[in-house]
């Protein structure tokens, strides 16, 4: 019975899963380098690191088991004789994987030499290049041995060692990623705080328009619902509590918008929207942030500072 289609499925599945697994291990390695290795000419924000880690951890959790199951199925059929050692599907797909690994190694070596000629060879780049090359060599060595072995044995020590080593590397990458990624609870809190700041920014524009048209500040936020200020009721309320934001008039040109924030953005390291965090600085807890309408006297270049309410 011809099982080429079945074995092609397992090989292609292992190839796709291996791609996601190798990429996720590499991405986690990259983010460890970004976080702990000093780079003179490179600035990597915390938001970029966290975003990359989310993808990598999700990939490694799903692709890892899929890859090892596919490889187990391939080796089981090889040992049972259902898949011939010299089968065309095995040779073509194995050599294709070797080709991809070789292309990656050559590309990284070219990039390294190019960076050296351009004077851009940084410590971070060297570490990242080393991670990619080591991963590629690891994958290539396994498949090169697999396609060249003369006998298919049930307990092939080299095959077993290679797979165990890859499993250990994947597990280590997973643990390292989990140690430096923000918890889901913190990520939700950041999103809630950013939603408040988005609303504050929308309200700021509406208040500015109201002041320009009426030559005074609105007496309450609900005044912005009547008129062409582009405000919806959802812009006035916190999603978590469904309460209308506190609004306080300081004088004819200044006002405060108040809300309860889960986290501080005073030292956020780019975790949220950089523009919003800079314009609406706040600590955790109940905070009132002072703003001025455009015709108010202000010091050029100085952003409004938060006014905590105790």
C-alpha cells in the first residue's frame, strides 16, 4: 500500500512546526539579548520586547508538541518498515529542510560580514547572529545524520540525543520567556489604563473645541454630548466601572480629568502609547491630570504634569 501521502503529511507538518519552534526559540533568545545586553546604537522598547515574547511563547507552546509528535510518527514508521529509508518523499523533504538551514547560515554570515564592513557590528548583533547560526546548525546536524544513517535502529542514540537536546533548548527558552514576560493580569491593566488615556485625549480635543466656540470651559462633561464635538457617551465613562470620569475646572483656562489607574506610567519604558504616556503622566490609583486649553499661558515645551488627589 502506498503511504506517500501520509508520510508527506507528517514531514510537511514537522517542517512547519519546526519553523515555528525554531523561530520562537530564536525570538526569545533575541529578547533576552535585547533586555540584558547593552547596545550602543540600538534602542529596544519594553513594548517591542513584550510583543515579540507573546508571539514566541504562543508558538513554542503549540508548535513544540506538534513537532515532536510528527517526528515520533516518522521514526515509528521508519522502524516498522512502513516508510522506506530511501523513499523519495523522505529524501526530498529532508534535503529541503537542510537547504533552508544552509540558506539561513549563509545569510547570517553574509549579514555579519556586511555589518563588519559598515562598522555596525554591535554586541547585540553578534549574540543574535550566534543564536541563529547555532539553531540552524543544530537542525541541520540532526537531519543530515538522519538522511545519511545506513541502518534504522529502534534505539538510535544519536537521534535520541538530538531530540532530547532540542527539547531541553525549547523548554529552557519557554521558561526564560515566561520569566521576563508581563503577566496577563498586568497586560490587561495596561490596556485598561491606555483606554482611559485614549478617552482623555478625545475629551481634550472636544473640550478645546467647546472652549473655542463658547469662550468658556464646559461646566460638565455631559455638555460635550450636545453639539458637534465627536463625543459618544462611551468616551465619558471608564470601561471597568462604567462611571463618568471626574472633571474639575481649575480656572477659566485649566481643568482636570480624573480616573483610577491600575499602574503608573511615570517609568513605563515605552510599555504603552509613548505620546499618550508623555502627555498624560500619572501614578497608580486615583489621579487627576491637569490640562490647559490652547489659549492658556504656558511654558513652551513643558508637558502638563499630573496632580494627584489624595
